[in-house]
C-alpha cells in the first residue's frame, strides 16, 4: 500500500491530521500549494466503510475493483480511508440515515479530490481549462467501480467517448480520418487545463511533431511527410491555422486535413 503510494507521490499529497493514519506519507512534497485538510463535517467522526454498506449496498459491493479501493487498507488506522476519504466523516449522516449537509458529495464540490490530487487544482486554474463548476471530476471519472479514468487503460475509443458525449460535433465519421484520433483526445489536449488555447498540450508545431517526424535531408530544407515544409514553418502560424491543416480532427474534403 505504502509502496504504491510512493510510486505516485509526485502528484499526490495527503492531509496531515491523525485521521489519515496510514496515508500520512508524503507531506514533504508540499511546495507551491497549500495543503488541504480532509473534508470536514462539523461534529462528525469517521465510522469506516463497513458502516456505509448498511444503506448503500450497491455502491459498496462494486467498490472492490475501483481504482480508489486501494485506499481501503487493512487494519485499525485504515478504517478512516475508503468511502470517507472522498465523502468526509460519516457518523452524523449514518446515525440520521441521510440528511442535507451531513455528507460531502464531490460531484457538487471537487475540494475533496483536490486534497489528494493537488496538482489538479492548479491545472483547473490554468488560463484554458474546463469550467469546473459545469464540468466536474465525475463527468470524466468513475469513483465507485473499475478504472477511475472512464474508458481508460487500453480502451482508447472508449476514452474518446467520455469527451464526445459533450463535444458531439467532433465525432466523425470523416471522409478523411486523422489517425491521431485513435490515440485519444489526450494526445493533443490536457482535459484538465493548460496554458495554451483550446487546452492544447503544446501551442505550436510541437503538438503535431510529436508524431510527425521532421527531417532535414538537404541543408536548409525541412521535410514533414513527403512535403517540403521549410517556408511554412517559418511563417509564424501553427500547423492548423488558415490555409493549412485546419480540419485537425478529420476532414470531409481533403486528405491533408483541410476544409
Ligand atoms: C442508515 C442509512 C445510511 C447510512 C448508514 C449511510 N447513508 Fe448515505 N445516504 C442515506 C440516505 C437515505 C441518503 C439519501 C438522502 C440524502 O441525500 O441525504 C444518503 C445519501 C448519501 C450521499 C449523497 C448525498 C448528497 O448530498 O448527494 C452520499 C455521498 C452518501 N450517502 C454517502 C454515505 C457514506 C460515505 C456512508 C458511510 C460513512 C453513508 N452514506 C452511510 C442513508 C445512509
Ligand atoms: C474517489 C472518491 C470516492 C470514493 C472513495 C467513494 N465515493 Fe461515493 N461519490 C464520489 C463522487 C465523485 C460522487 C458523485 C458522482 C457519482 O455518483 O459518481 C459520489 C456519490 C456517492 C453517493 C451518491 C449516489 C448518487 O447516485 O448520487 C453515494 C451514496 C456514495 N457516493 C457512497 C459511497 C460509498 C458507500 C463509498 C465506499 C464504498 C464511496 N461512495 C466511495 C466519490 C467517491
Ligand atoms: C485520500 C486520497 C484521495 C482522494 C480523496 C482521491 N484520490 Fe484519486 N487517487 C488516490 C490514489 C492514492 C490513487 C492511486 C491509486 C493506485 O494507483 O493504486 C488515485 C488515483 C486516481 C485516478 C487514476 C490515476 C491513474 O493514473 O489511473 C484518478 C483519475 C483519480 N484518482 C481521480 C480522483 C477523483 C476524481 C477524486 C474525487 C472524486 C479523487 N481521485 C479523490 C488518492 C485519492
Ligand atoms: C473533461 C474530462 C475530465 C475532467 C472534468 C477531469 N478529468 Fe481527470 N482525467 C481525464 C482524462 C481523459 C485523463 C487521462 C489522461 C491521459 O490519459 O493522459 C485524466 C487523468 C486524471 C488523473 C491521472 C493522471 C494525471 O494527470 O495525474 C487524475 C489524478 C485526475 N485525472 C484527477 C481529476 C480530478 C481530481 C478532477 C476534478 C477536479 C478531474 N480529473 C477532472 C479527464 C478529466
Ligand atoms: C460534461 C460535458 C463535457 C465533457 C465530458 C467534456 N467537455 Fe470539453 N468542454 C465542455 C464545456 C462546457 C467547455 C467550455 C465551452 C466554452 O467555454 O464555450 C469545454 C471546452 C473544451 C475545450 C476548449 C474549447 C474551446 O473552444 O476553447 C476543449 C479542447 C475540450 N473541451 C476538450 C475536451 C476533452 C478532450 C474531453 C474529454 C477528455 C472533454 N472536453 C470532455 C464540456 C465538456
Ligand atoms: C491531433 C491533435 C488533436 C487531437 C487528437 C484532438 N484534437 Fe481537439 N483540437 C486540436 C487542435 C489543434 C485544436 C485547435 C483548432 C483551432 O484552433 O482551430 C483543437 C480544438 C478542439 C476543440 C475546440 C473547438 C474546435 O473544434 O475548434 C474541441 C472542443 C476539441 N478540440 C475537442 C477534441 C476532442 C473531444 C477530441 C477527441 C475526440 C480531440 N479534440 C482530439 C487538436 C487535436
Ligand atoms: C498521436 C499521433 C499524431 C499526432 C499528435 C498528430 N498526428 Fe497527424 N497523423 C497521424 C497519423 C498516424 C497519420 C496517418 C499516417 C500519416 O499520414 O503519417 C496522420 C496523418 C496526418 C495528415 C495527413 C497526411 C496525408 O497527407 O495523408 C495530416 C495533414 C496531419 N496528420 C496533420 C497533423 C497536424 C496538423 C497535427 C497537429 C495538430 C497532427 N497531425 C498531430 C498521427 C498524429
């Protein structure tokens, strides 16, 4: 458990209260960002995930294969992680059997996710990012079962689906497909946010050259694909601006991805 956490500690920070027991591993990583406390519910204490099962049987029974089920470590210290790591201490909610304000729902408030994934707070604060009040973590991530990245792992078409349900205009089929789409939207976009317009991972030719080799065969001549690109690359535009490959997701008229 600890070993697994260490593996990814560069992106994870755990809160520093006693309630976090075993997870108290990498507080030293705190640098630029303020550390968050676990979600607070005044007067409530942690009761452990088994308690939740009484009333939320469906969610609890599928939870074992969820990415975050790794947070359900064995032992006394560990009873505080699991359901309550995202939902906050559940004693009041559990005693009352529900009730407004008695439990945290991250669909309405991403703070609880940010407290461990601190870097995501800064990504969503980038100049170009998904509006977090309209597009929440749970629009793209599954918390209760399976892979936390919806359609993640090897299922790249599936991962595009999680974007296309809102960005349907980009869905093909195209007459001239751009094969890059098979590698997933995230080969060019960071879905959380970046410093570049349209949440692109790179603002210039670098976004494209990660896959398309640029070769200098004759001195002073730059080839991309089978075409000389020397003057195009020095014109100051990007590969996808006027006159070039504007139809970057796929084209109906031109195999070179133009409109
Ligand atoms: C005695 C039954 C009972 C227990 C035990 C219980 N819950 Fe609930 N829970 C409910 C009911 C009923 C609702 C729906 C009414 C409501 O939203 O308050 C609910 C709603 C919720 C919601 C949605 C709240 C919202 O604002 O959308 C979450 C999250 C939740 N429970 C998590 C938990 C967790 C985590 C535990 C264990 C710590 C737990 N529950 C234990 C009965 C229970
Ligand atoms: C990784 C964080 C995380 C963990 C761990 C987690 N949940 Fe949730 N839970 C969420 C998010 C996000 C939502 C809101 C969106 C959704 O339903 O996926 C939610 C919603 C809920 C709801 C409201 C259901 C609804 O349909 O609105 C209940 C009840 C709930 N969780 C119970 C649990 C229980 C029980 C556990 C432990 C077995 C648990 N959760 C573990 C993040 C988490
Ligand atoms: C208590 C700390 C904690 C909280 C709270 C938490 N996470 Fe995580 N999350 C982790 C850890 C640890 C892992 C790595 C699990 C593993 O790889 O075994 C992880 C993994 C993930 C991954 C998958 C990363 C990958 O590379 O596959 C996603 C996506 C994710 N979390 C999203 C969320 C979202 C969304 C929320 C809020 C609903 C949330 N997390 C809340 C600790 C947390
Ligand atoms: C618009 C969809 C979308 C939203 C909203 C979103 N994510 Fe993600 N997230 C993704 C995708 C897609 C990946 C996989 C990235 C990849 O494969 O390069 C990912 C990866 C991750 C990862 C693991 C890889 C990494 O970058 O560290 C974590 C952790 C994560 N997201 C947390 C969150 C949290 C926390 C929120 C809410 C504050 C959130 N995400 C909101 C789509 C989204
Ligand atoms: C729940 C709906 C939803 C999901 C899911 C979603 N988006 Fe978005 N996306 C939006 C909204 C809303 C905006 C903001 C639109 C605006 O500002 O006009 C946006 C904006 C964008 C933009 C910038 C558009 C622009 O014109 O600047 C890009 C790029 C983008 N999303 C890519 C993605 C990718 C990639 C995924 C999947 C990982 C994804 N989106 C998933 C709703 C969604
Ligand atoms: C090969 C790189 C690449 C891939 C893969 C890619 N995009 Fe884009 N996307 C771009 C570029 C470049 C722009 C900017 C186009 C412009 O400014 O005219 C863009 C723009 C966008 C926009 C803004 C609206 C628009 O069409 O101008 C959205 C939304 C978007 N992409 C979503 C997606 C989604 C969803 C996927 C996956 C299904 C995806 N993109 C895959 C490169 C890519
Ligand atoms: C994830 C890898 C990847 C990325 C990133 C990528 N491409 Fe592609 N692209 C491909 C593949 C694979 C093909 C099909 C094989 C080929 O023609 O090289 C292709 C084909 C093309 C073609 C058609 C070539 C032809 O004449 O048939 C153009 C034009 C193109 N890409 C432009 C771009 C632009 C512009 C960008 C940056 C916005 C970009 N690509 C980013 C993988 C990628």
